[in-house]
């Protein structure tokens, strides 16, 4: 376990190296800190489930740097989903979208849809831009417990984990996990309440706001 500040020279290169080596990176977002793994490394994704005590059938969401990156990887954003993306990305909104063909078959097998988000934090976006493809990212905590709000808290939670790099960018501003919306149907399905209210989601989905 290593803790590095975004004020340190070379933190981005170190984070990229850890991902290439099959390790995990705890990255800051505007809500809570997240644990990130490369989709090139099934063992790293499995480690996230183990560290969090997460149910194996609960698919990890993905994060990308831009709508263009998401669409380049095969995600489709149509109608209400595109309106939500334009209104709230980057930001605390996770959209559940049809699974793209580019997704590896071993990742969330049997899941016809996956969560996707663009975080509103410069460090997270810098890492996602540099990585160039989606990362599997979920909150850095034990399942059912509050999310970590700074890098030091992640380090304290997982002190003995090898190949885990925590990027510290200070305290997360939000502290509440993202709103999750099922965007696979004709109407938006609120799967988790979060910073974006249900009525606001529905207004934007239907083009009223």
C-alpha cells in the first residue's frame, strides 16, 4: 500500500504503472474515493470484490473520461440517456446502459447492462484520459459502509494490500455516492438516490429541463 499526493511530481505516471502491473488505484472523485482496476487484468477486478466483500453478482461500474471515449468503446447514448449525460457529466450520475460488445466476456458475465460515469475531478479525469479506455471503479469502502473521503482513509482501510496505490487529492467535496439511473428503457429508473434528485432526472430525461 502506497499513498501519493497529486501535488507530487510523477503521481500520474506511478498510477498508470500500477494499473499496467495489475494493481489497484484509489482515485479521488467529487463524491467519494473509488477503487479502480484495469479491464485488462481480471485478477485486479477480482481483488476489488475481495477487498470490499462485494457480492460477486453485483457488477462493477465503469468510468470514462468523455462521452466520446464511451461511444468509441461501444456504449450507446440515445434520447433521454444522452440528455442526462449532457446535463450532468462530468458529475455524480451513473447511467446503466446496454452492455457494449467491446466489454470482455469475463467482466460481469451475464449482465446485459453496465453502469457508466464520468467523474468531475481533475485527478480522476487525468488518469482516465491517460489510460485511454474505461476503468472499473467503485467506492473505496467495505460494502455497506460509508465511502472514504480522502486518500489517508483508504490507506488506513487497506494498509497491507500490495500493489494498491492511493492518490490523495484532499477531502472529497460531495461525500454522497452518485445517483444511479437505469437508462435502458423508455423511462428512467432510479436505482440509487444521490446528489441528483429524482424529479430533476425525470425533467431532463423528458427534455423539460
